[in-house]
């Protein structure tokens, strides 16, 4: 497969250079992620790329870009990342569970 000039993402106007000041902390966040989460990111990128190629729907690329930035910016701090990537705590006793109708009403969602 021959690479065409239109396929060179790094040559696209506005593409940040490797030494962009925001890149390093985002890359560190990626490196600290558990492998299963890294794989999930790659799978999502590939699905969005295929979806765009098949449909031409640029919304997929916009949502991919904004979602990626939220995902990695929220993990720049190692302690925040540990909390976000930690397995969920087990549920408490059923007797202590809130009634969803009460919670919805309190939040004005009813």
C-alpha cells in the first residue's frame, strides 16, 4: 500500500509537534493506564476510523478527539488516575441501599 500525501496526518496544518507542551503529560497518563484500558482506547480509535471511512460522518472524529482529551487529561495526575482505574468497591448491604425513586425525586429527575 502506497501512502499518499493526504494520508500523512503529521503533515496536516495545525497538527501539534512532538515537543508540544501538553503532549508529555498525556503520554505519561497513557503509559500508566492498565493494558486493558490502553487496548480499549486503540479499539475505539480503530472503530471511529472505520466508521468515518465508511460513512464520511465527521462527528465520529470530533467525538473521538474530545473523548480522548477528556480521558487523558483526567488522568494526568497519577493519584487521580489510580482512582479512575481502580476496580469498583463492592456494594454494601441491600438494607442500606437508597430507594431510586427517592433519589430521582431529590434530584428533580422524576
